[in-house]
C-alpha cells in the first residue's frame, strides 16, 4: 500500500459505523483516532535536518523502503510520518507500507521474538535487504524495556514514550536511519 492508501485507511476506520476487528474494540479505535491526529501533526510540523537531507539527496541507486506497521500502533504515529517525509526527498526511493497483521513480512524482522512495529526495511531494486530498523529509536527502546522490566502500567509507559517523541522531535529517528543509509552509499 502507498502513503495515500494508508491515510485513507485511517479515515475509513474512523468513519465506519461498525469497523472490522481489531477496530471494533473501543480501545483500538481510540488509539487509532489519537494516532491519526499525531501522524497528521508530525507531517505538518516535523523538520527534516540538513544532515538527513544531504544523506538522502546523495542516494544514487534506487531503493525500496517498506514500512511494516498498523494503524493502532502508537510508536508508528510518531515514526512512520518521519520516514515518509524522509523518503520524499529523493525520487530514487519508493515508499510502501505493509500492514503487520495482514500479509506482511514481519516474521523476518522480529524484535526479541516479537512482532514489534514499526519496522523499516530498505532494499535494493532486486529485493535484497540492505538493512532494517525499528521498532523505535534506541533510546526509546531502552526506555520501553526498562519500563517493562519495572512492570510499569501500559498507560504510564505510553505517556513516557509520548513525552520522549515530543521532546526528541524525530532527531533520533533521522540520525539512526541516516547512519544506516550512509553505509549503503
């Protein structure tokens, strides 16, 4: 699916009177509503750093960026729009989205045995993986693991990660993905 289809799916989920599972669960639907608003805010406000722009503009070979995600995923609301904005900086990058729970390649990119998302997979034109990244920046992942080890409530964990993303302003995402991209140049 492309970016526009992904956005259209958000709108369809939120405007359907009887959404399909898991969106028939009020909690999933509420997460999706929040994620839609966050994603749109990031698209409007996120600033792509000059070093990120320079690295992406230096890409000479066509690349496929595949993001494995779901609309209900809170981390995706902060990460996927940044990856999309980065991909638009060079016409050699083809950006697509796979939904984790319906015919995705997530089983190839497990995080400590789990189907954590979002995952960015960067491939060459022949389909060979150059690298994959995710499900979140290292600092956020370390926080997540620490919170999990402390048996922190789901609600508190969400708040801590939300604060991290707001303070970080996508810099960690850009720095980590840019470092991996530099290895492919």
